C-alpha cells in the first residue's frame, strides 16, 4: 500500500470536474506547470485492474499545495471539499507534481482528513 493525498468532496470527487473550476481557481502563472493527469501520463488509466477506483492524487502534502493555494482551498472548503489521505493499491504514473492511482475502495471510503494549511 502507498499513502497519497487528495482534495475531494464527500463523494470522493475532486474539484476539477467540468463546469466547476471557474468557481474556485484563481488566475496564477504556474497553472501551465500543473498538467491534467491525462496530458501528463497519457492512457495510464488503461493499466488499471477492472473494477478499481482510479484518479489523480499527490504523494506529499507539498505537492498538493502546488495544486491548491491557501485561498483556493478556503473556497473549496466552503463548497464541502477537504484534503484527505488514503492508502491506494498501486501508483500507475508518477511525476514531480502528481500521481495517478488505483484503489479497491471508492475514494470516499476509509480516508483520513488532513490539514492542508494548518492554522
């Protein structure tokens, strides 16, 4: 098992869903350094075992902070999102900014909330 970190809602869905990012993403110059997993890893999802839950995550909290500034995260919290850690079965792709993972449980189950920006 490998521990990873994500920002997600109670259903395990991340905030990059279509039509939602305009509500919380701030204009900043480093977005070009944060490619979506399908751009960075290509068809990595084809390596997964059928029936597993798949998605993007980060190996460290520092990586996760690159994706979400403190103010973006505060906005996401108002929408019900939280930073969590979870164990995953396999890392299918990894880069300096993110990883793509598979897990036997849904992302909403067996996660532990973590402080992304401690007060």
